[in-house]
C-alpha cells in the first residue's frame, strides 16, 4: 500500500505500520506511522521520526479516535 508522498507499509491484522522520508527542521528523517485498530470503536494513530536510519524513534504524535 502507498500513501501520499511515497509512504509505504501494510497492516498485519489490526495493526499497521507505514514509512516514508520527510525533511523536518532541515533534516532528512524517516517517518513511521502506526495505526492500531484492535478496538474498532477507538482506533489509535501515532507518528515517530528517526534521524539515525531507524535505530531510535522519537514518538511525537498520538491521536485517539472515538465514535460520536
């Protein structure tokens, strides 16, 4: 699966990881997007950056969704 801007990845069951490259604050970083839909009524989306080729990750965004 490809997302906008060249992101690639897939779901394995109810969890998915997608990766891409972006420039953040002038640095080329790998971006990881994680989707967790184990609870279909409350999926979670999170994002992390890695400036060292994926050795370490800085988690910097988390969204918890719910039905209205």
